[in-house]
């Protein structure tokens, strides 16, 4: 049985979205090295209780069984011995029974979740307007896709908004867990409507 490294974080990742990470623990430096060498990915999964990533040797941790397989798309050395990487989500991924290796790295058998995508002709002008406002935020430089918002397909557009709109990580995980993107869209629109009326 093959095992995939897990990277538990305090935020989830969505397919097609990019996330900058700062790596310094030996177990994650090994994960990045092996992922780069072998051209493989790892799974980002949300910590169940929002705590920081658990250190090696501190016992069991709690993370969600649905995460996002990602691959490294950029990296750079940072000051203080840190390594900066940028990952891009590829697919919603189920996580099997996890175990810790000797250095504390969590690994598990994983498999892609079955998703139902949005039709390419789904009307999402309302989402495009929200994304246009979001794209003006300086913190999202280099994280949003470079293509014209008007040309972005509905599914990737939906995932970008789920990833970057200011909501709780529990809300984001709930959206990630909606594997039918039509239902994911319904939930997101309901949240946007509530924000507009608040």
C-alpha cells in the first residue's frame, strides 16, 4: 500500500487555488524534498480544532478526513533557515487511516473524491463581480490565477471564492465537503446573501 504525506494546517485548500507556506520543521523539509524529487504531491488537511500543527512525538492529532491533494509550483529560500513554497490544489481527496513516521510526519493512503463539477455554461455573473472586488486586495497578489476573470470557468471561479473569501475555516471545510459543486454554489450564494443583508 502506498502512503501520501499529510500537512495538517489551520486552513483548508481548494483545487485550483494557490497557497504560500513557510517550511522549517525537519519532517516537512523532508516532505518537500521528496515531493520535489519524485514529482509527487501531498495532502493539505484542516486541523479539527484549529490548533497549530502538532509537533513530532506529542501523540495523536485530529484532522479532517477530506483534504486537498496539492503540488509545489514555486519555492524560495527565506531568512532564518526557512523555506518558502507555493502549492496549488489539485483535487479533493479522502484520507485513510493515518500513521506517524519516525520523524513525526503524518502519512496515509489517500484517494481522489468523486466530485460533480459545475456546467461550463453555469451563469455566475454574480460570482465574477465578487471576484473582481476580491482581486483588488494586495494580499492576493500572485495567488489568484492570471487569466481574465471573465474567462474563468464557473468551477474554478467558485473554488477561488471559497478559498479566499473571509469566512471561518469551519465554513470553508464545509464548502470543501460539498462534492457536488452545484450544492457548493448554493451554499456560497446563501452566505454571500447573508453578508449583504448584515
